[in-house]
C-alpha cells in the first residue's frame, strides 16, 4: 500500500514536472483557451458582474507639433497613446507558469474599448496601432498606439502672432456610457507634460506650454457619457513675424512720416509715397495668406495693418491736394500775366496819342530811344516797337512781384495744409502706437506674465 502510494506520488510529480518543463507561452494561452477562438473573450466587456464599470485609463503624450493651420483651424500633432484596463478573466499566478509575468496576445483575440477622439479630422491610415495587447498576471491589459492626429480647434487669433492656443482633445467611448466605461488616466498631468517635453521631436514655430487633463461626465441621449479632455496649450514663437511683418510695416510708416521733409518737388514726393503704399499692400497680401477670413473679432495685427494702410493712403491724398494747389497757383499767375498784357494792349489801342507819354514815362528803361514825339506815320511805327520792348521789360522785371502778391495765397494754403496735416498725422501715429501697445503688446505681457 505504501509502495503504491509512493508510486502514485512519483507519477504525479513526474506529470507535474513534465507540465512545468514547458515554459513557453503556449501553456498560458491554452490555459485561457486562446489558441482556439474564444468568443467569450472577444465579445463581452470583461467583467464578472455586468454592473461593474470598466475603468479605462488613457495616457496621451504629445511628442510633435507638425502643423497649425490658421486658415482651416486645424492642428496636426504626433501623439502617443497608451490605453489600460482590466480583464477580470485573464488573471493567473505567475508561479504556476514558470513565472511568466507578461503575455502578448493579438488585438483581435480580446475585447478592446472603442475610444475615439471627438475633434479628430485626420484621414484614415494615420493611426499606427501595436498589433498586440500586453496582459499582466493581474489582468491589466495595455495597448499602445501612435497617431498623426489632425484635430480641429477654434483658434483665438486676436493677439497674433503673440498668441497661445488652447485646444481640447476629447476622448470618449463610442458605444459605452458612463455606467459601463469610465475614463481616466494613469499618470497625472505634471508627469505627462514633463514626459511630452522630454520626448518632443519637432514643434516648429510652436512651443508646448502645458498639458491639462479634465474628466467629465456629461449627459448624452438620456444616458451619461464619460469624457476625458486633454487641454493642450501651445504658444507661438513670434520672432519671424516681428521681423517679417510688424517691423517692416512700422518702418514704412516712419518712412512715410519722414517723406514730409522731402523737397517740395511734388512728383518725387508723390511717387515715393505711392511706393510706400505699394510695399504695404505687398505685406497685406502676405498677411492675407496667413489669417482666416472667418474671424469674428479681428486680430490686432489686421487692425494694425489696415490703419497704417489708411494713414499712408490719406497722406498720398494730401500730397495730391497740395500739388493741385501748387498747380492752381502757377495757372493763376499765368492768367494774371496774360490779363496784364491785355490791359496794356487795350491801353495802347485806346489811346494812340498817349503812347508817346507812356514811352516817356518809361524813359529811364530805354534812355537812348527817348526823343520827342512827332505826328509822322513812320515815327508811330517806331514808337510801337519801342512800346513792345518796354512791355517785355516790364514783364521781365516788374510783373513777377505783383503776381507773387496775387497768387501767393495758394502756395501759403498748400504750405499750411502740409504743416497741419503733418502735425495731425504725427499725433495720430503716436496715439495709434499707444492704442496698439495697450490692446496688443500689454495683453501679451499680461498673458505670458
Ligand atoms: C476552455 O475550454 C474548455 C472546454 O473547451 C472549458 O472546459 C474551460 O473551462 C475553458 N477554459 C477557460 C479558461 O475558459
Ligand atoms: C476645453 O475644455 C474645457 C473643460 O471642459 C472647457 O472649459 C474649455 O472651454 C474647452 N475649450 C475649448 C476651446 O473648447
């Protein structure tokens, strides 16, 4: 009997040793019936009591900001996703299975929560999922995925290019409600943003500022839905825009102001101002390529651009007005000159007998021709010739003084307009600069500080 017992014990140890000698994963897989199709594991949420909810923990890392499209209001980022939940049926004692403490099984063999992103605007094929689910002895399942995620975001471009964008990435379960699936995270936001910054591979003109997490339960279609919101905030590096847009525009404005000191040669001044205006419209075109046209509150930079454009445009108009007045003056002086001629001619025609006296008055101008008048016709021709000469002399010397007095008013008006406009322009630029500072730069300092 004792011998029989020993034999039985020996056989048992033999069997068990032969069993444990196979230390591959297959034993464990067979233990869970995973080598064949195990529909139970694939189909149902892995809980022993259906009223228990499954906590799905979802850690997201942002490791690249590829593109921020202001026009279409989308962000493209590289994200790394790690989803963790517990399968109550896949637990084992490692010491029974050669100490196996982790098992990889194909995704298709087990139930996986259907988590999706609300703001997702990506094309299909941008997700790269790990084909395996990793299971630990306690039944904790873990799947990893990386994704080039394009998601929509309502940008606030008011402070462009000194803006910081806060965009939400909302995770939710498409089929489950809050009773069956609860969403949460494994690590807290400090750890996640720290790791994100460490592994960041590309961020271009952006800088990841913070990663915030909020868990919400929102009513939806008579049920409650658990949502996990990642609030990713990133700020723009504005230097290129300052160098490319803001500074050149300011410089052009200063140039336009300074052009008041250009010589009164009006053609030159006008063409200079028009060139400045053209340069500004070029910058406006560049700006138009960057900003969306569907903007409720206009970005400060657009106000800045359009105001400078309007100021320079107005100053071109002012130069046109001044040059028109100057033109008026020269026309006026010509008219005055011709009316003077007519008067002299009339005088000549009307009083032929008085011509001699007129000549004698102008005697000092042409002294060699001042001899006594006579009634002979030949003398009369000669006198007429002399009168013509006198007329020419008067036009050359005496008349400009009188013209100046007459049409100086226009030049004076033009000059006054120029000065007044310059003062007005200068004051406007100063006030405008101050408003821009308060509404734009100060806000930026407040926000970042
Ligand atoms: C595996 O399947 C067999 C029958 O096919 C069943 O007796 C056993 O309980 C199953 N094991 C598990 C872990 O489901
Ligand atoms: C992001 O989510 C938070 C929390 O629900 C919310 O307060 C905020 O308004 C959201 N932001 C955007 C841009 O939707």
